[in-house]
C-alpha cells in the first residue's frame, strides 16, 4: 500500500494520469456523443490533419534559445526580466503559429470573422449607437460579442488599412505585456521568488501560444490587468485600487462577456479573505519553513480589516464599472443593457448556450419558452471544459496548482495572501464552470484565466526548481503538437 501511495504521489505519474484522462474523455465523447465535423469547435473534438513542412522545425530553434536564456533570466534585474518575458512570448507564439506554413499564416486564426465585419460595421459612423442593430446581418460570431474588439481595431484599420499581419503581431505584443503583469501580480501575492516561475509558466502555456496572435490573447492581457489591480486592492485595501480595478473590469466586459468571471473572483476573494484572514497580519513579508524545509519568503501584506471596509472597497469597484458604461452611454449612446440582452438572446439560439444559469432563471421563474434548436449537453461540457482548459493550460501546471492547494490546506499553516488567492481561484473557477455560461472552446476563450493558475503553480514550482525545465518542455511540446496535428489552428 505504501508503495502504491508513493507511486501515486509522484509528480510525473500525476501528470501522466491527467493526460490519460484527457485522451479517455475524447474517446468517450466520440464514442457516445458524435457530432458532425462542421459543428466541432473544440480542438479536443477536432479531426486530425497532419501538416508536415519545413516550418515545423522553426519552433525547435526558438525553444532551444528560450531554455538557454532561462538561467541568465533568473539573475536579470527587473528591466531585463521584462524584456525577456515580452520578447520570448512573441517569439514563441510566432514560431509555433508559423509552423503551419510560414509567417503569412499567423494571422488567420487571429482575426477570423472580424476581418470583413469590421469594415462593414465602420460604415455606420458611430457604430456604438444601436450596436445590436448595426451588427445584424454580419457573421454569427460578431453578433454575440461586445464591441470592444471593434473599438480596438478601429485605429489600425483607419490609419493602416486592414493589415492583419501587423495586427496579429500587435496582439502578440499586448499578450506579452500580460506576462509582465502576471509577474507583477505573483510578486504582489506571493513574493518575487514566485514571480519568475509564474511568468515563465505564462509564456509557455500551450493555449496562449496557440492563440497568441488572436484577440483572446488581448483579452488575456485585460484579465492580467484586472488581476494585478485586484491584488493591490485585496492586499492593500486602498480606494484608488478599487477605482482602477473597476475601470479594468469594465474594459474587460466591454471586450468580452467572459471576463465578468473576474468580478466573481473579486467577490469570492473578498469572502475567503474575511473568513481566513490572519489574526495579526501586517505589512511585512513573513519568512517560514516550507514542507521541504527550504526557507522562502511570501508576501503577507494582508491587514486585518472589517466587513464594512471590505464591502466599501468592493462596492467602489463595481460602482466604477457602472460609471464607465454610463459614460459610454452619455458620450456615444452605447446602451450596454440593451446590447447584452439582444446578444444573449442570439447566443441562446446557438449551440454554445444550451443551458446556463440565466437561461434556467428565465425558464423557471419567468416561464420563458425555450428556443428551438440543438444545444450542447450541459453535463458533457461541464466536465469537458475542465479537462480541455487544463490540458492546454499545461498538464504539469495543473498538477502544480492542485499540489499547492492541497499542501496549503493540509498543513493548516497560518493563511497568507497566496493561500487566500488560490482558494478563491478554485472556488470561483468551479462556480463559473457550473454556471454553464461557456459550453465550448474553453481552451481559447478561458485564456484570461491562465494567470490565475500559473501564479499558484509557480509558487509550488519555486519549492521544487528541478522541475522547471521538464515542465516547460512538456508545455511547449504540447503547443507544437497541436499546431502540427489539428486543423483547429488553420
């Protein structure tokens, strides 16, 4: 029995078990719930389409350069680390995406339906006014997304024309800034020792690399912005950070409805803090012994605050978000409530919203008639979302995060900012998935959650640094294999 426990507790056995679970879930999906190829939107249910060309060797050279630079990176000053993270994220995503057939291929996934819709939408002048009417007749994807992406594209197209390759590179540069914000967030939550490892897990996350030149990478940057301001708010409890968090949260919702998840995170984070906060927290960084008897520092700036203070700061955050949309209405006539209602109704007619909390409330309490049409299975996708997101987050990263959560709760040590953070991430992530608001493509549209997990995983990796290179190798190889073997990246 002890031998079995020892084997089951081995890190690489656990990684292999998660990989097996992923493959098995795909097998079950194909066996019991087959769908026609034109309705398949998840790479886990895609058809294999092997692409062999000279460009598939390009990522290998970038990977080698990345690994040779890691040791110097750990000794770099702040400015050097920022340059390293930004440059290597761009190099990694461009190299992997170019494996499909050269640099001219990197922008296809980046822009998709927006390429033609943007030009049509801009013909309306102030397209924010009556936005839900202006997008009628455009392609399906456009009709269920808020207008932030079109506002983002506007200066590019007006000044430079539809230069989609350039926009793809800019998207990657913006996503690379997310690596820097992830680094800063990890430093705020856990301390500088963890920040380096979390940032490296960020730039090596397979889904971020695969979609690093697309809009989801931009949304990920906005997610890291919300995360960073939230960390400042929850750690330091200053109203100015509540305002900054509120603005970032509103911008996120303006770009993608999925980012409302981070509002849930802020609420859960606050609740967990009030329940688990240290009795004698201060502004110093505590040093204590880890399970492996290795001394490290952790950021424990948490102050003992009252429920009313917490409620006030969170209220400021959401009030600021509301003021952002009031400003948009007064300045441009953009009615976020009307637009959201129309786009939610459109989404419910599509396969991606067969069941969700809002849909259930309408049916149960308001006796609304269900929309006619096929919908994805809720049970299937609640389980599938977790597996799909986890695999392209990186199986080693998932195991590291879970180990961190288990170790912290198991030891019963005085809660610090990091423990409270990963507990809130776990709870809110489960709640969000159970809501059914995203029933597909979670490997892509949940990219903005990657920073939440790599920070917790980075803390665990900090305790076992010998795993650093193997973990990064596995994650990078997964990104390369998906590019070569699956048509979803075409």
